């Protein structure tokens, strides 16, 4: 597959679209070989984020969503530790350097936009970076633009199925287990004028080797 070459990366972009038309302003795809690199990816993305930004995380249980948010928290220099908010639904991590706070929410146990509205995430949106796990289809309307990060595991196949069986980065809720690494394929998609304007920066950051 061309986008999973020896370098493990490929980038693509489509510019000039708003979030309301459902067409991405920018899309980038890359392979992330392990948990340390996933945290590094989050750290780098943090450098692009600003108050008012909304990040929607998608991926199966244990894919590495919270690992990515841990990197975001490190890059944003917020009070930690950053762990899965599954049972408390949302946590606020205040900035330690006068930057935006990190609001980390988990919509896994929520069944509708009405339940999301009850969290009042939009009350903190203007002065925070809001990151929502399992938020696809429920939180995108909170902001005029948003960044969606989808984390996929490789499809089972010869030599992969056995490794995958004992190789979850995280337990349900994405809490770190410390087990072995396995590559993840990450798709970062920006919607709206915010990410239309930052498309070049996003592609540049994601083109840097994760090491």
C-alpha cells in the first residue's frame, strides 16, 4: 500500500473548505511505531494548538488515544498526570505556564449530544484546548473548526495476529499498561478555516520523523 511505504508515512491535503461542508481543510497520515512515539506526536501537535481549539479522538479501545493526550499535556505544560477520564467524564488540567488549560473528556459512556451538552464543554472552550475521546458525531458542533485524530491498528494478517493478541498499549479507557509496542496508523484531519490557515504548519510537523 503506497501510504504505508518503507518510510511509513504519506501526506495528503485538500485546502479551502469549512467545517460546515464536511470537507477537510487538511489531512495527513502517518505510521507511529510505539507508545513513546505516540506521546512525541502529541507533544508536537501541542505546539500548534491554541485556546479555543477542539480535538476529537477516534480509535478502538487501547488504540493509544490517552497516550496521545499525555503527549499533548506534556507539550502544553499542564498540571498532570493525564489519565483516562472514562469514569469522571471530563478533567481540567490547568496550564503551568500561563497558556491554555487542557480539558480532557471521554464520551465513551455518553449516548447523545444532549448528554454532551450537559457537560458544558463549551463553557471552557474559549480559554482551553478541549480534547474529547470517543466524541465523533457528538462534539464537532462545539466549535467552528476542529482537528480529528483517528488511530487505527494494523489489520490482522500473517505475523500480525499473534503479536496483536498480547500487544495492547492500553487497557479499556486507554490507561497505560506498559506492554509491548505495535505500530499504529494515525490520520489527522483538520476542518474549518482554523485548520485551513494552519494546514502548512500541520503538514510540516507531521512530516518530521518520530524519533
